[in-house]
C-alpha cells in the first residue's frame, strides 16, 4: 500500500512541477509583454492560462483522491497538503501574470510616456523569488526557502517606493491618470506574486520540517 | 565449526575404548566388536581429514569469491573428485576475475569518455528520471552532479519546450531508431542546444532517452561580435565616403568662389586621408593576424624604442605642451620587431596625449625576471570601468563623438593588442575616472 502511495506522490510531484514550469514560463512572457510592449506575448499568456487552470483542477482532484484513498499520515500528509496549497498559489500567480499582460496590452495602445519608475529591479527580484521558491520546492531545500522569506520585505519596500513615485506623478500630470494607474497595478501584481512565492517557500518549510512559520518568518528553534 | 564433529568423534571413541577395555575380560565376542568399533573410528577420522576439511575450505573460498576477493589459496586433496572440483572452481575464479576486470575497465572507459566530452550527456529512463549524467551536463545546468542524479529532467530544468520534447521522445512506441531531433532552450545565462534520441530495448520498445546538451553561448557571443564588427566597419567607411561624395557634388557647382572651392577640396582631402588611415590600420591588423608567428625580430634596447616613439609624437606633444618623463632602466635589451612595437607605443602615447588633461605623461621601463614591463600613464579623463573589458575591440569607442572628432580610427588599441600578442606578451589597462589611465605592457625579453 505504502509503495502505491509513494508512486502516486511521485506522480503528484511531477504534475506540480509541470504546472510550476508552465506558470514560470507564462510569467516570463507577461514580463516580456510588459517590457517590450509585445502584444503577441500577451496573447500567449492569456491562451496558456487556460491550460494552467485545467491543470490546477486536475492536481487538486489528484490530491483529494490521495487523501481519501490512502488516508496518509505525517510526512505524506504534509506533502499532499503542501501540494494543495502550492497548487493554489501557482494558479494565482498565473492569473496575476495574465493581469500584467493585460496591463501591458493596454499600455501598448496608449501613447508612450517618459517614466522613471525603475521596474527592472522589482521585476528581477520577483522573478528570482519565483525561480528560487520553485527550486526550493523541487529539491525540498529549506535553506533556500528561508532566503525567499527574507527577500519578500525588499519587494514590499520597492513597491512602496513605486507607489509613492506614481502617486506623485498623478498629482503632477492628472491627464495621465488612466495610464499611471496601470503602472500602479503592475507594481501591485508583482508584489502579490512575490507574496505567493513566499507562501510557497513557507509551505516547503512546513512540508519538510512540519514547522508553521507564517506571520513571523523566522526559523523555529 | 570444523572442530565440532572431530570432538564428538574423539569423545565417542574414548567412550567406546573405555567400554571395550572393561568388557574385554568378560566376553571375547565383545572384544571383536570393540576392535571393529575402533576400525570405524579410525575410518571416520581419516574421512574427516580427507573430505570434510577440503570441502569446508572450498566453501570459504566460494564465499570470498562472492565478496569479490579473487586471490585465494586453493586446498590440495588426494581424492580425485575433490581435486576435480578444486580445479574447476579455480578455473571459474580465474574467469570471473577476467570478466570482472573487463567490466571495470569498460565502465571506466565509458566514464572517461563521458567525462571528457565538452557536451553534456544525460540518459533518462521511461519516467524521465536521470540515469547517467556527465560532468559537463552538470556544469551546463549549474547544479551539483549528486543532486541531479535520480532527479527527473523536469526537476533539473524547468522548461516547457524541453518537457514536451522529452515527452515525445519517451512516447514513441515500436519505432525504429530515428535521427536526433533538436531544440534550443534558454537555461539560466546559457543558450543550450538540446538533441535527443529514444533508446530502444530488444523488443524495439522505448526504454529511455538520450539527451545531449550543447552550449551555444560562445557561438552566440562570437556572432554578436562579428555582427558588431561588420556594422562598425560599414559605418566607419561610409562616413568619410559620404563626406567626400558631398564635397565633390558641391564642387561640381560652377558658381562656387575660389575660397569655397578650396574649402571643399580640403574637406575631401582630409576625409580621403582618414579613409586611407582606416584601411591601412585594417590591413595591418589583418596582416598581423595572418602572420602572428612569423614576425621578424631583432634585439634593441627599451630606451631606443621609447625614444623613437616619443620623437615621432613630438609635434603633437609640442602642440599640447605636454612633457614626457621616462623612468626605469632604458638599457634593458628586448628581442622584438622594432617597427611594430614602436607603432604600438606610438598608438598608446597618442592616446595618452589625446586624453591627457595635465602637462605630463609618464613612461616606465621595468625588468621583472625574464620579462619586461612598459607602463604608459596619463593623467586625463580616465575611463569608466564598464568600458574597460571592451576597450581593445575594433571600433569600440568610449566617447563616440570625441574620438571621431579628434581623428582616431577606432583601431589603434586593437592594433596594439595584436602587436603585443604577436610578441607573446599581454597588455592590461587600469583606469580611475577623472584621474587617468595606465596601460601596462608585459613582454618576454627574448620574445
């Protein structure tokens, strides 16, 4: 019985890795759409999100089936619960990527404005966090997971700075408000994605050590 | 273990003997029986020595063989059955040892081949789990080899295209071996070309996949440099030609005054000579690249070379009122191609003059063991660190407007680098923005 469960858990992990790959790829496409105002990339992101949604449902059903059939305990139970949560987070990241791509699409149709909102740092940070959180999950690497939890604060700070800069610009040029609000959304979406990657990292720690570190972000002694 | 039966045998014989001695006096029949018993005991002892002992030794030897210890002392026996057994066992052991050695050396050979390949090689089983992976593959994926082993390929590289690619390789059933498909993916900083082939078992079913990773990043980089170069050459040649053409077209106008005429003639001449300079430098570079190993060399002193170079730059120095100071030992002999090395020094000195903002340029000659250091230091605007790695590339300009205006061809430093390389030396540059730049040539004395 345990052997069956082990094999099923391996399959579950592979499916989740497949989903994470799709989400990571879609996020890079969304970033490309935003950076280069590439409408083709936007279309790719939107069409691929449907695959992501389907896959999320499939994985969730798989988890529920495992719970009902095998009634796992301890590590196996934690693994399945973690998979359920990461599944959810990945799907949300996928949705946020679609939102960013849509903002990019809107911005590409508008007249370009000269902004200095420094998106590259926050984009790079978020991308690194996503990549590292998935690496931590694949290798069940808690050290890496703790690193990600620490990075979240930096992204929050960057978002706060951007919010300030954009608000200021809205006050200076009220005519550009509609456009600037999109920039604000992108900034917020990026920060949300970073939050989800932090969730993934916390789930990895829970899966391996059984410690719940949410809301205090420090290793349990 | 082996002594136990013997002990019992002795014990029994002792008992028997005791009984026999006590009973002999009563009944002669029993005496006969006793003698018979004695005979049995003697036979048992004999058999135990001849058969049991060699057999138990053989058992020990087979255990050793199973453990992989091939050096054993085989027992000698008078019994022909046992000696046959010993002979065949010893033959078997020899053969086993041979096979084992072959397997080990084949495995080592395979590992050496895989290990010394620059391309990454990975084999996967049907669950796309990594079975073998060579050192290069681990390097390309930038992960420790121990971590990668037994991971699935999806865990190792998260890439949608690669996943589909591997899926297709493993899906094919009952197929004939096919030509490898290929795919290009981005992995971290690298661009990898992935080639894959399905591995078939004896029933021609897919039993795994072979994946070969080839690093395209250097080729891509090289291609970028080549494209840059072609674009630069065309641009650099086009600029003077356009200007000359413009000047000539203006000269065709009959209503020009003689002053205007001479102005445009002068303009055409200046740019024609600039074009000539660029082509000359390009040809020099090409020539140097072709005959790098065949340059003619003679022995000169460092002082001679420097003095000649400074002499040729004197008009420029006077114009900008710059003084050159030379320190170090000018008598150090140097085996080199004098005209080429002078050209390199002139290029560097001219460069220093062009960017100098103080009335001083410092030259230094220094001998370190069997090598010689020539340093040219200016105290000018300096170069920002991001430009330093590309400084010796052809047509690379730090300040595009300024250097073209001052008549540089953009090839000076590239030429210097090639000259130094032809002398088996190297050149380094250090610079602090706003304080000045130092070029340091390091040459072997006997180059």
